[in-house]
C-alpha cells in the first residue's frame, strides 16, 4: 500500500490535499521513514504543486487517395484562392504576477533574538554546554518576540515498538520543515523499555504557536501543548535539561533525542 501511495505523494498529491486525510498521512510518512523503505525509495518529498494536464489533440484523419483521372476526363483548371486579409487580433497584455503574501511572523516587530545565531551556538558548542550554550540561550532569549512551549504526546501507550516510535518523531520533524525559519525544537524519546514517552520543547517566533503551523502540520493535534513560564525556576531548569539532553531525564533513561534547527 505504501508503494502504491508513493507516486501520488511525490507527483500530484500536495499537502493541501493530503491534510484532509491525516490518518493516511501519518501511516505513509511513518512507513517511508522505516529503514527498509528508505533503502529502496530514498528521501521521499511531497509534491509542491499539481503538474499541468496537457489537452489531448484530436487524431488527424488520413486523407483518401486521389482518384486517378480517366483518359477521356478533361483536365480541370484549379481555381486559385485569393487569400483574404486577416483581421488583426488584439494583443492581450499579460498580468503582472501578484506578489506572494508575507508570512504574518515576518510582520512582527524586530526581536533582539536572532534565531540563526542561537542555532549556530547550539551546533558549535562541543564542551561546557551548560556554561556556553545554555547561558547563551538565556542571554539571547526575548520573551517579547519568542515563546517557549512544552509538548507531551497524547498516545504514549501506543509507543510499544522503539523504531516505530523513533520514525513517528522523525516524521513530525520532517513535516515541521515549513516552520524552520521561525522555530527550534528538541524532542526526547524517554524510557529503557516500552511504552516509550515522547516529550518536546519548542521555541516559536511570536507569543503564541503560529497559526499556519497548527493548520498545516497535523501532528500538532497529537500533542498537549503548555506554554513555559520562564519566571518559574523549575520550568526553566526543565528547559535547560531538554536542550542539553540531560540524562536521566525526570528519573528515566533517554532512548534518543532529536533536534529541529
């Protein structure tokens, strides 16, 4: 079934179409991210637009062969057709392409926090992570321009197979690509045995979760979302531990940790 869906997802089934079938989407992305499928299919990307359909041309009817003249039949002079002057067709002016509407997040007041600078600091810090990266994060953080959110997967009792759980989280991060310019995230898969817990921390541009993310990424509804109160030292420490993949986390081992940046 997955192989039957691949052609549709990659050629004509755009996100706006498949989002009406969230269970099919969830099944498809979970399956294509499994190692056995990835070996054959490679990196599967969803179609951005529907290709134009070419109109079918009417078949040209074969002309009947001209009948040979008999000897007695007089030769007729071919009438010369006088070409009629063609009326000039009015030239239609092409409309200028309409400018693409700006993302509402681009219209927010400038923030002192430069998201790319934080992502570089996170990626380049190899030692003394808490003293360098974590301290740097709070020095940069702007509560007026950004917000922090905890997320907890609603159906952890279903996470009984480790690789399926990992693929589920990978699929979520893949579908969050539309928000890469405006977000940073950490997803922790917790537990040494099933059922595994999935918890996350997300940094979003703006004081709320962007509406276009809620509308276009169906995974968002699979999680409970709680805004971080940065004035609460307990919550702030939880943010620190999630950013640095602290283990044990809340008394349990980490199966894996994934980063969206």
